[in-house]
C-alpha cells in the first residue's frame, strides 16, 4: 500500500498534471473571453444597430462546447464536482464510508468509460457523414471532438482519485488492524 500511496502522491504532483491544469485554465479563460465578447457583439449588432448577424451563434456554440467539457475536466481534476454524499452524514464508521466512496469512484470511472465509447462513436459518425453548421459551414466534428478530450481527461483524473481512495481504504484497514 505504501508504493501505491507514493505513486498517487507522485502522480498528483507530476508535471503532466500541472501541464494539463495550466492548459485547461488557459482554455477556460480564453473561451470565457471569447463567449463574452461575441455575446456582447451579437447583442450590440442585433439590437442597437439592428443588423442581422448570421453565424456568430455558431461560433459561440462551438466555443461553449470547449468551455463546458474542459470545465468539466477541470472540475474532475480539482474533485470539485457536485456530489450528493449522504453516506458521510448517515454512517459514522470511517471504514464503511471509505468503502462507499471507493465504490462511487469505481462507478464514476465506469460511467466515464461508457461516455468515452459514445464520444468515439459520435466522432466516427461525424467523420463518415461530415456534418457542417448551416451558415459558416464549420465542421461539427470540431465541437464533438472536445467531448472525447474532456471525457479522457476526466477519466485520467477520476482514476487518480480512485487510487487515492484505495490508499485511504488501505490506510484505514491498517489502522483497524493495529488497534
């Protein structure tokens, strides 16, 4: 268990995680600025200058896809996703709580794995049909590819949290044996 604990500490502090964190934060800031500016421009052009702006909505939607899925990956990295953890409130036995959290982590990884499979299928379908947006003819695969990227990053982070939870269960088990 000590080797797994050392590995999870190494993984949490490795350069790859820090690199992904920096890229994700940059993408979130950049996409946030783009969405803000394009939304203000759309409102100004449509309602102040009464000009019909075709295609800006398509760009905003593409950027929002990136913001949403990279934001979800960042939430997974920080383990700040919304959770309904009633077990910790109801059960007072730390070992039972830790086992329930471990089970939840396994289920999370399984669900994300299914989402990755669906994303791959979606991209393959896009590549065969090659749908485009109506006005600007932006390939929809650009917005759908980020689903795979986001889910892959989420799986990476959730595996890390799964390993961390596994170490926690092992530590509690060891403490119980010593007591």
